C-alpha cells in the first residue's frame, strides 16, 4: 500500500518567523470589543469583508473566537469540542494582518481562523486522534491539507475532539472525553468529527475540517445543522491524517453554508504526489466550487429519493422532514421521483473494510513519525489506553482479519459492484443525485449507542455525498438530507446544497451558544408566576439557564387546607384541538414546598420564548392557570 510522504509547509515556517518578530499582540480595545459578537454565525465572506474594510483584523477574529470558546466549551453548555488550542494562533494572525497592510492577500481564507480534527498532522501541535495511546505524538510536518490551509492564509486556531481513532459516531475519546451537541447538550454531536461539527455550529471558528470513513463528516453535519461533503475518493489527499481505513478515509470541511464549504474545498482539493489516489484531481480548476455555486438552479434538477432508507425504523418526524424538503424542491422546479433497490440489503452486506485495515494502517502511519510508539490494537487493549466505549471496536480491529485475507478481498470486490450498481441506477433514471436522510434517527443521549446511520452507501462505494440541513425534529434537533452523486460530481452536489439554501433557511443557530454580550455569555433569567384558586395560592420562582436549556423551579403554596391541593404543573399550550399537555409536575397532592429542574427540549424552549408555557394550579375547587410571558433569553 503506498503511504503518504511528508513536506513541511515553507509558507507556514515563514509565517511563524514573521510572527516571532511581533510577540506582543495588540489587545482588542473596549471600543473594538463593543457589545456585538462579531464572529457569531458570521460567514467567511463577511469576515473577509470586515478585514478588507478595516472594521476588524485577523487578530481580533482570533480573540473573538477564543472568547466564545472560553464561554461555552468548558462552561455553560460545556460542549467539550476543543482538545487543544494553538498557542501560536495570535502570532500567526498578527503576521497575516501585517501582510494585508503591505497589500498581500493570499485569498478568501487569508486571516480566517479555522479548526482541525485531532487526526490532522501539524508540525507545531501534537496529533493524538483523541487517544491516550497517541497522547503527545508530534509529527514533524503538516498534513497536505494543513499545508494548503496555511499557504492560503488560514489561522489554525486549534484541534477538535473526535471519536477515539475516528472509530465511532458519538465522539467520545480517552484523551478528549465526551463532546456534546449544542442543540441539546444531553445528546451526542455525531462522529467521528463531532468536535468539529459542534464547534462550527457554536461559532468557535469560521469553518472546520473533519474526516469521513463511514459518515464521520456527514453525521456531525446533520446533527449540528451544517453542510458537509464526503468528496469522491482521491479528490483530496489523505497525506498526514491518522488512518482508520486507507480505502475509505477521506478528509473534508464542515461549514455553516454552502458558500463557506465551497471556499474551503477550493483551497484543499487537489493533486498530491505523496498520495497516489489524487492523480484523479490533476488539472482541476482552483476555484471550481465557488465559481459553480449558482450554476445549478433547482429548476431542471432531477433527484431520486431512495425509499429503502425511508421506511422501517426511521423516526416519523425525520421522514416527514425529508419529504417536506423534496416537496419544496419539486415546487421550485426539480423533478423528484422515488426509487427502491430490491436487493439493497444483500448489495450492502459485507462491503465495509475498516476493521481489516485499521490495525495495519495505524502501524504504517506511526512508522513515518520519528519517535512514535510501536502500537497495535492488541497492545492498546492490553495497556488499557482506550475509552471503555471503544472496547468492542478495538477487539474487532485486532481479530477481524488482515489486508491479505480472502474476506478482505471479497469486501473490496463488493465495493466495486456497489459502486457500479449505483452509477448505473443514476444513469438509468437520468438523475443528478440520490437523496435520503443522513441519519434515520435523532442524536442519542450521551452514553447510548447511535442507530440509524446511512453512511455506508457513500463510504463503501467511494461515491461523493453531501449532507445539508433539512429542518428539525419535533423536539428541535437538526435533520440532515444527504445527496449521493456520480464520481467527481462533487461540484454539482455543493451547487445543489446552495440551490437548496435559496429555497428556505433550514439553518438555525443552536440556542445554548448565543451571541456574547460585551464579551460575556448571557446570565440565567429568573421570573415568578403566581396562581390562586380560592384560598390556595401557588407561587413558582423559575430560573432559566439558556446555556444548558435547564429550567429550575421552586414552589411555595400557601392558604387553604392541605387536602385541597392536588397539583401544580407546567403545561404547554395545546394546538389543533388537543388540550395543553403537562410537561412537568411541579408539586403534588398536599405539597407546600417543592423544587426541581427540567431540561427543556427544543419544542419546550420555543414555547418558553413565545409565551406558550402555562403554570396551572389544580385544587378541589377546580383549576386555574397563568401563562408565562415570553422569556427573551438570546
């Protein structure tokens, strides 16, 4: 197996040399730090325009992102997305600001802070793939993608947590711990690039990079309301990325918009002599993605919805959300049809090769790092250098087989059959892409296994696929729609995501990481509601923490006899002829004092903001209730 070589980025070294001449970063003044959170939900284009017109500098952008990380990564919702920050980020930004003042702007990423998954090699930061087994591993050179980013003027802000060794989809690791979903911190952010996904959703950087072996870009994109592309195999170099499976691995960005994704792809897609698979990328336009964003209007697009993934154990609201998107596409002039592959299960069976390759690919990678430990799956198991959640995966890596076994060769052959069948299907239907939910199930609660993935269709066929925001579940969790295309239809897929954005805004920022106010996170909001029924008077003091989505309450009941009090409850106003359901019992029969907390779902959070939550007092005389006025927490 050819393994990527290494080349330190000369431009990166030059940038660090220039930065070292300017050790004292100019502090952001109180005036420049005004009440506005200048990076919150800001696009690359908006940030670049601000630097061009002198409204802010790259150094100020770095400070603004670091302020958000300080407010929300280990505090507030405690998303735990960052595994390590780059101590040189401020210096790098100052050097790039100096270049700009002299009239040099390298491109659209000049001065833009970005984040990298912890499996990307960086010559100035350790690369550990979230694992204690690799803690402190220091590559001598940048990964190909990282060198491209530095050459384009991007500021590497830090590295994000990931599912350990990229071998899972809930983003838990022995070195980084558990990353949480900013749309509901009790839930997982997807994986394995979950740290990147949650961080970009929370505006911790303009754009971030992950890697996809079986859904590791697309699932976090879906769960964090982002757009992410798994490129055609060979379009982007794997050079300098800790491998999980050299057959299925590929790096790529996750972004809040199709335009940001296109800018990121244009910088990092291309030929690398150290990765022979990238010969297919030779000769492509350096701005193909951004130049083609508007080249593919929705009218005239042909889409096939794969119904194999629209039945069975799919969550009803996810299925309905995907259908609503395809209806909107049809109304905008697209031709949408259903298709079912009769032998789908047998076609997909035994096409994955990850467990055959990881053990050996990891050893090949470590041999290229001076001073790296000698590791095997067996030694990681024996030394306990893994998170408990990884036990089954590492055992499988140790026992499944080798890269020189007959089952492995059969799996590789089946991948080619799968690829050919999918391309033939698209050709026979004359469609631009096949659509289906990125995940058939919502993000699970932390600690639970994540079902519902559809990742293998792209990863095991080598075909490109893109996840785009489709809407939200009934309880306010993001839903992604995935589009699978022909080989090298990557530009077309990004154009499709852009066209989808023009139809409707499916992106909404997570509520737990709102804009900072004068550099600070919003404080909890307290309010009291009192309800009286006859002689019985119930008073509830609420405190709502927008950063954790938790509503705390303290109940005091006075007057009347204990026997008169039946309950105090919190209700959500009913709709469509259905009465207002109880979402929390606050106090029960005869209880004069009570306290507790209620984590609000997205649906209940919205009801709180819109004045649709009610405090009701039930007594022997009947029921009385009072609405809670809309609580503006953002």
